[in-house]
C-alpha cells in the first residue's frame, strides 16, 4: 500500500493546533505523532504550513443530470478539490429532480465514475412522495431536502399535512430551505407594479425579506420540536433567525443551523457593483445581518458553514431581475474566503475546522471522515496562510467560468489536497483522475 508521511506540519484539529507528523498508509491515517517511518514511505515536508481536515460541504448543486450546460459532477468536484473540499452533499433539484431513491442511485452511478471528491446525495421531498421518504435510509441518501420556500419544478412542499408527516416519519435528517412563498409572491407582485420587468436587484433583499425567512424558519423549528425531528436549517441569512437556535456543541442538538460563506462575506451594499451575480435565495441582506451571522458562528449557535454552490452561466445571470436565476459558484473559494476572514480576526482556524469539517461529519453521521484521527480516512488540505490567491476567470475551475470574487486577492492559498490517502491537488495542479468515493453514513445523529 502507498505510504505518505506528512512532516513539519501544524495540525488544526479538535480545537487544537499541534506541530506534529502524520503517517498515512493506504487510504487511512496510520499514526499521528513521531514514530518509525517505513522505508518505502514518501515524505512531504510541509515546512510549518497548516493541515486541516478536508472540508465537507453539506450543500452544493452540481447540476447533473439535466443541467450540464452549467456544471457537471466532474467539473464542480474538480473545482472542489482545488479549494480543499474533499466531500460534498449534493442537492436534489436536478432536471428531473431526485425525488425517488432510483433517481438518487442514478446520481451515485454518475459520481462513481466522474467525481473528484467524495460524495453523498439528498432525496428531495414533494407534496406527493411521502412513501419514498418513509422508506429512505442511510443506504439511500444523506438526508431529506425540504423546500419550504419557492423552488423549481414540483419540489415546493406547502401542504400542511404532508409537512407534518415528513417531520414525523423521516428516518433521515431533514434539511430545509426556509422562506415563506406567499409573502415572496406578494412582494414580487408589488415590485412588478412599481418597476415592471426592470426591478432593481437591490430590491431582492426586500422581496425575499427577513420576515419571509423568519416565518418559514420558525415553522420548521416548531414542527421539529413537535415531532422530535433531526432538523438542519440551511443558509440562514438574518440575524433574527438566530433566536430560534440554542448555543452549544452539535452532538447535544436535535435542531441545527447552517450559514453559507456568501452571507458572511457580502451584504446588500454589494448589489450596486455585482448585481445579479450575487442574486441568491435566500437573499443577501443587511450589513447588520452579516455581522450577526458572524457572531452566531463564534457563539456556536450556527453549527455549519457551507457554500450552497449553485453555478449558472453568465448569460443567464445577465438577464433581468425576474429571469436571472439565483445562485453563486463558490466551492473552489470557500476555504480561502474563510482564511481571509480569519486574517481579519473574524474566526479562529479551530472554528473554521469545526464548522466546515467536524460538525458536518457529526451532523450527518459520516463514517470516519471530518477529523484528523488515527484510523480515519486521510482527507486533508494543506494551506499556506502567508500565500495569496487572486481570483480571475482563468483561475476558476467551474464550468460556468466565473466567480463573484473575480478581481479580489485573498490572503492564503491551498497548497495540497489529500483525498483517501492520495495527493489529488498540488500547487495549482490536479494530479489524479476522478477518485472520489461514496460517503458512508450511520444513524448515530
């Protein structure tokens, strides 16, 4: 078996930073610390650089099947490993949507031959697929995605009896998109009355308002409390929603929350420059919301940081307000964004690791990943905090070919990504063919 020794690295893991060695044998971490080195081991001298567990992004939209003009599992997972993301959980709003177990299995088959990172997939909920949800286990999917706000196709779940049944009967964690559709529809109607088709993008935060988020999130929490559900609310965008959650370690919670990097990075003042490039659902809102969400991360009220990576072509994003799709491509740069915020004093490195690796693994019961531990899979990323990365259209790996961060220089660089014990990305180059594996989940959540 291949053997790899990481030496002179600073390991960021489980709230500690330790200068030590890591010996990898095959796909697993054999030893952390000093010890005999096998004669046939390759040595990688890290010269004091930091080693983090590979990121686990619990919310991406890789677009395959059906929307492959925007992205594919191959293209976006390749971008992921360039950014230190070694595992992802992909959403079901494809074309057609993955709302039965057979459709999820079909996506796994695509990933098995083309994914550069480890993978898992959600089963999507509808008003009519309750029996599929009841049957689904950890062998089928990582969780149940419930759109409690406007979505594509038939994936809006707005039937009260169905919502109660899903929250009562699902055998997997429920992950929700929370916005109140009637409130949004009324706001869209008023915006059209005021502006016609030329609605300014700055109106997006008012159309998809803080009140619409609060109404839906509070309903989800109420349902989960009533039924004892394992609930994970995705992409919080307002400071007020933090009132719905308790601080503390994730393994003591039944109701958890996620924030995405763009809601920690941008605020509504950025619409003036970036326009529909940063149109997303739920909307990027006020500077006060952004500051509140940053505080919620550090207070352990927010448990997970992810991307909601959702690529669209630039031609699509340049359309008028109602026609421009919502979503940003971010998975290649999420770690760099967090490292930049670390340099600004927003987060410790230990907090970044907890929210992007440890907690997603714990929340979804991902077997033997998300931590740097002996016996665990060797998924790691080496970062240089003294480096810098300038984001350009030539630098991005997304199939859509653009990033909302273009022109910005982020302090820090991803040097090396290790996946299942093998170096897959090194100093700007992808050095392995697709080698991602299907994630395994336990029911320990």
